[in-house]
C-alpha cells in the first residue's frame, strides 16, 4: 500500500521532531521521496490567468541563466515540464517525482547538491482552426518560437538552492518577470522590411497571420527606379534580421567567443569578417544586382513553416509563393516571373529549397539545397519509417541498441534519438516543443481528432505508426514524389536540382541524399543538375570543396550566384529583361 501526498503530510505533522520527513516517506513507500518545487505565478507582475507549459531548469552552472543552458545533450541541465490551464495570478503548481524529466527521467534520480534553478511559463493561446477544431499553442510573438525569449512568457529570477533526492522540502520559485515585446526592425539603406498579411493563413488559423521578410536590396536600388531584379530566397530558420551582412569592419574591441564545433578561438570575429566581405562584394561594380530575402514564417509549432502546405501548420507553401513573393516583387521591383526566382538554403532551408522547387516547379528556376533535412524517408536520419517498427532502437532477438541522434566527424555521439525525443516531450506535449522532431511531425502528419498532429511514433517508446508514415510518403517524401511523378515533373525540373551534403553530416542527412542521388542519376529525362559530397564535412557543407565548413557555411549568399546566372542564361525566355539589373 502506498500513502498519498495528503496522508503523508498529515503524518509528518503528527510526528514532527521524531524522525525526518524523508525517513517517514521511505518507511511508508519503501522508496525515497525527493524535494519538490512549488512554482507560483506572481499576482504582482501578472494580472490574468495563463495557459501554457511551465518548464523548470536545474543546473550546477551559475555562469549564465539556466534557461539559456537548456539543450538535448548528455551533459545538459535537468528539465521538467508540466501543462497549466488557466493558472491564475497567485496560484501555484508542484513539480515532484513522477513527472517526466530530461536527462534524468525522474526527480528522485537527480543527485543531491547545490544547484541554480529557474522556471519559465511558456504561454499558450487558443486558436479556432478553420477545420472546426480548437487547439492551444504558443503563438509566434517575435522571437522565432524561442520559449526562452518569447514576449509574454513569464520567467523567474535564477536562484541557488540545495536539493536532496531523499528529502521532503518544498523549494519555492516565483514567476514574476514578463518578457517584453520585441520591436519590429527598421529599414536601412540595404536592408528593408516587408510585412504581408496572408489571407490563406489567416483563414486557416482563425486570426490575422503575417509573413515577414528581410530584403537585401542591391547597390543603386533607389538610384535606378526603372530597374527590375531577379529574386533569390534564402530559406531557413527564423531571421531576426538579415544575417551575414555588415557594412563596417569587425569590431576591434570584440570579445572573442570560442566555437566548440569548429575549434575556433574567435569564431565571432570570423563571422563579422565574412559579413563585411559580403557587403564589399554586394556593393562592388561587377556583382549582379538582385534581391535576396530571408523570410520570417514562424508559427505556433516552430520557427519556420518548412514552406509547404500542411494540415497542421497551414497552407504556407501557397501563402509564400502566391501571396508573399508577388507582394515583395511588386514593392521592390522584382521581375516577377518564374525564370527569375531562385531558392537556396541549408539544413531546414535546404529541404525547403528543394521542396518548393518540386512542389512549384514552374515558379522557381533553381534550388540549391545544402545539407537538407531528410529528403528520402527510408533514411529519416537512421530510420526507414516504412519498414522499421521502432525509431529509437535497433532490435535483435535478445537485445536492442539505441540509435544515435548526432555525431561529429569522428563519430562521437552526444545523445540518442530517444533522448532528443524525450527532451522535446518534456518541453511540450502534443507536438508543442517547438523543436526538430516535433516540427517534422507538425508539417508532415495529418491532423488528429484532437486538432493536434497525429504522432508518427509513440514519443515515449518510439513505436512507429505506419498509417501516418504512408501519409508522410505520399505528401512529403521528396525522393518518392520525384520518382512517382517524374514523367510530369522531370521536364520542368531539368537543370534545377542541386544538392550538397557533407559525408559526415552531424545528423546523418547524407544517407537520404545517397538515396535521392540513386534515383536522379538514372532519371529519364535526365535531371541535369548536381549532387556532391564533402569529404569528412559536417553539417552544413554548402558545396565548396576548397574551404573549411566553418567558412563555407557563411557564404551561401555568394556561393550560388554564378550558378544562378547560368540558369538565367539557360532558361530566360525570349525578350526577358536581362539588362536593367546589370548596371
């Protein structure tokens, strides 16, 4: 028989002074009870009730705020998460043993010691979808679905505490700091801001939805009002601003930041130098005049939409292609024809570039996809979602082995697929973590009866739902779609598909690229593009064989310009404007 919490507290009061509460709990349950956390929503800083997810972070590192230390690695801070519905100012919730955690699965497994702790309330809004279902999700509020920074979230001040997994103390934390609004960016000479209300997305979500863009305009844009320009879309994650462009040399007083990934002692200086070098190229006399845009299509599930239509995220593919792009071209004098539009990007952006080229073959004239997310779901990182039964383990008759989730170029593994998925589940249930596996599920899955995405696999066990997998295949497996529809797509895509992947990609994305290449090299009609690999290069190699990955990843905006010009020469129709933008 096991005593419940209320009974235990009563016994503790009656026997106070006789023995410790921890010993009483051990005697009643046969197992040690842990210190617990009481998290209160301040009635001074907050005036209304909130729905959302409360995330508790526990870390031995006091150098920076705990919320900024959260990651999915074996050496990550400890986190726990619980949902709240209508948590009112002054009310509290408890985080105690039995609540799923990461890296330790339970609070009772956290070692005794002194820690720094912080809590965050990631606020959810209610959305009445066009399909008649109602969901609670974190609205995109300007920080790219970063729960650490999203305006309106409520955080506690970091505090140092002593924790005992065999104790029965209550540690109090107060959520009392509401994160402020983020100002919209201001235009500069070269970088302009555009905000477009999407009718399609607003109807889907039942509220106003905007797509924002940071547009890099060419040298002489204001002085040449009759010029019209090709458009390059640099697809990728949420851009707070146009990245990698700097009109001044590196800051001479810059405090160096070490990059563990590249083993560079002052990588931030390299980044600033590359950004300044790009500015000098962009404004040089012989650089082609064009528009480049980075799109903010953050949404309630992730920091970007994957730029395709989705049953859960909405018709972002159509919204970007048929609403946002025409509005941008009208405002910034784009040529406005498919032969003059190009897409490129890396990782998520690489998948997006290839996906929109495949799904809108006439609207774009070339996709340059570096280290794309899985483009063949027979190698969804390391899992064949159609043939395998479990995404987390290789299973034999007598044992099983966990699948790795990441590696470096030497093959060293900091976490497994199960660990990363559990980390996401702690950050948010119902596909609401705002992280990688969940956004794939949000984009690729059908909508469930409860209004949330249908699970591709059980988040706790890894057991795959093959019915959902079939839906993924028919709608988002890019290699499958190309092979299935090549008779129609092939003539439209000749010369437009270019893929670049390091053969030691951190997330095993080269595996799916191999399978895509197997189809492309035998496709009829020929695809007339390229698939290349970087020897021992990690994520996200962009196709440059002469530069280290640390540098090449900073040169997307210049790497593909010669290839874009070749495509324009090859595909521009008779009478096309090839001169007004070459001043």
